[in-house]
């Protein structure tokens, strides 16, 4: 939990120091996402301690996916699929 809180605070500091508006927006979004994640993890822990939450039931995480579009798995390049694709030349439209 503390790592997430520190990461959110670091993102907020970078946001405050950023000059580029796109960079400010990015770090503001990251700070907000990490703060929401901390709240969600705390809520899940408290609910499980109370016996009131089944595994996988996460309302705030579903809301974050709607707000931020969720993870874009198709754009994630792993070592296994990167090695199977040939490199593209600059300017060939690929």
C-alpha cells in the first residue's frame, strides 16, 4: 500500500513540475489512477476481512476501465510476440 501511495505522490510531484501540458495531463491521470487503486485495494481488504466480498468483485476497477478505456492488450508488445514480427522500415506505412 505504501508503495502505491508513494508512487501516486511522485506522479503528483512530476505533474506539478511538468511544463508540457500533455505531460501534466498524463501524470495527473496516473496520480489519480494510483490513488483510486489504493482506495480500491483498501476497500477489498476491508470487505474480505468482514467476509462481504467475493473474489473478483471489483466495482471501482470496472469504473476505472470505463473511464480510462482499460488496458490495451493489443498494443502491449512482449518479448515472445515481438520476436515473431519482422521489423518495419521507417516510412513504409506500417
